[in-house]
C-alpha cells in the first residue's frame, strides 16, 4: 500500500511546492510595483499545465497563430497597436527589453526572447514524452532525413560565417543581430517536425495560417482606413499598414485556399475560396507592399507550371496568348500616365524604374555596393559582424536605420557577402531541399489534399526567397516560420507519398 501511494504523495508534494513557489513569485512581482508582472507566475503555471496535458500539435498550432497574427510595437508604423501587443513583444523581443528594469537581470534570461524560451520548453516536453513512451501525440509520419540534414547544414553555414567574422575582428553584437533570426529556422523546423504528425495535420496547419492571415488582413484594412488620410494630409508617405513580413503570410494563405480548391473542385471548397480569399487580398492591398504581389504572381506561375495539363489550363493559355498584345499595349500607354486606370502599370514601373521611385533607386545603389563588397571580400566571405562597404552613396538612412550596412535589404547578396560561398550554400540548403521534396511529393501524391500541401510548400518557400532578395527577409518572424514549416511539411509529405524513402 505504501509503495502504491508513493507516486501520489510525490505528485502532491510537487504540486504543493509549485503552488508555494508561484505564490512567492507573485508576491515578489507585486512588491516590485508591477501588477502585470505579478500575473506572470500564475499565467506561466497555468500555461505549463495546459502544455503538459494536450498533444504537442495543438500547442504548436497555437504558437503558429500567435507568431503570425500578433502585432508588435514596430508594426503599423507605430500608429496603432492591438490590446495583445504586449504578448507580441514578449514573443519577439528580449525579456530585458519587455520588462525593462522590473526584474533584476531576469534570472540571467534577459537576453532571450519569449519565443526562444518557449521553444526550449516545448523541446523538453517532446523529449520527455519520447523517453517516457507517451502515446499522447499519436503515431506520426517520419520526416525525410535529408530535411534534417539541410537544417544541420544551415547551422554549419551560420557557424562558418560566425567564426570568420569573429576571427577577423567583427562586432560581437552585430554577429548576434545577424545570425539570431537565421538560427530560429532550424529550431522551429525541429519543433514542427516533432509536433505535426504529417498529412493528418495539414488541415490544422492550414486553418492556423488562414486564420492568422484573416486577422492581419483585418488589422491592415482598419489601420489604413483610420490613419492613412491623416498621414497623407500631413505630407508624409504611407508606407505599410502592418509589417513587411505579412506579405509572405498573405501569399501563403491565398495559395492554400486556391490550391485546395483547384485540386478538388467541390462546392464547399469553392465557397471557402469565395468567402475567405477576398478579405485576404484586401488586406494585402491595404498593406501596400509591392513585393507581396510579386511573390503572389510568381507563386501562381509555379503552381501553373507544376500542375499537369488540364482543360482549364489549356483554355487559360489560349486566353493568355490572345491577351498578350492587349496587355502590352495597356502597359505601353500607361507607362507614363497618372490616370487611375493605369495604377497597376505605375506599380510595375516602380519595381523596375529607379527614376520614379526612391526606394527602388536605394535598392539598386545598395545592390551595387553589395556586389563590389563581395568582389573585394572573395569567395570565403567577409564574416558576420562586418558591414558592407559603401562605394556609391545613395539616400542617407542612417538616422532612421543605423545598422543599414549590417542588415542590407537584399539579404541574398548580404548572406553571400557575410558568410561567403561555403556559408551561403549551407544556409540556403533548406530552400533547395524543401523545393525538391515538395516537387517530388506533388508527383507522387495520391490525394488532392497531399497535392495541395505540396503546392503550398513550394509557394511558401518561393515567397520567402522573394522577401529575402527584396526586403530583409530573415529578420521577419513570418519568414522564419514559413521557411521552417514548409521544409517540415515537405519532409513528412515526401515520406508519406513515397517520394523519399
């Protein structure tokens, strides 16, 4: 009887000790004069209990929604924040920044973000369940080994650029700034591949992505309609409504809805497409990011190229051949026009003509400086912690972005400069492997849902690559999330479909 009661007594003692520690922590936080901080121990205990009780896939799905939908203090140009912005800040920023001066040194964890602490905790949960032989998370599809290998290659590439940079006198703080977002990708990948079981969880993941896109689209529309007239009246330029990274979120959600309907054209999926796609596109329009439309167009082009020939594709090609002369005439006439009917042409021109857009001009000058810096640094790279060299001066943005030389907008050329060819190949490996696995999985897939998932993985990686080339890709949470998620989903899909042994 005593032996059988031992686990119960031990659990009771542990619970009592946890409650006492939580109470003391709450009293201490209240004594520091921060009511909000006083709630942290209780909320933390509650959250830990929930995470310990539910399948890991549900926790990962909630984390996915929080990372993609919560705004931070830098969103919406600082004009407006949702009531949940403290939680968004907690996930994205260092704890000593969020709780500045409220807790001495934060027990040594102040230099970590909330996301990093959550990832460590979830890894611990996953490891404990595997060791204990828990069946709570259910049977899962294994992930293609080459996907994990690609992530390890990414870590090796990051390590190479770090060693070179520090060995050549690079700034330690700049190194941390440059590599930290890159390190999040392998961490998120290993969480997603451990949490999600494979094709059975595709609907769960898709719903989390679409829900997040709808929430951010609503925010983008509301912020634009509320604040844009006053900003323009004050003589300022309207830049964006949420943040640049939401371009990837909107594109992936749109392709998810479209691919799901395209692969199985039934009334229910058509209704979902008709109801959910317009608000997402409206949010994309309100967010005012040209790169989103580029990524969306390229994603549709890839979907068109990968999918087999069907009657609707042949009809679309015939229509396109007829429309090409008309479209060329429309672009030619509207190239220098300011009429409202030619607004799409003006957007296209700002992408390619630096004479009409200062942002495009700045990026061309920046690319010129990056290319010359790469030439002078050689194939082994300059190393992280070093800036690119300014050979040709463009617009001075140092007053609003002091680290511009460490965080170039063109992150592809920046990575090639800082990490060199060896580091670049390692960091870029997940993109190559993810596209390879998704494309093979599409050909081998036996169900419409599996084919749709493969197409979404392709579009997600393409959208992330476009953002990497055009605008500080890896520094946005959405880029980190979708790069890791696409490779994880493609890795499991490849095994489930037989595309990878």
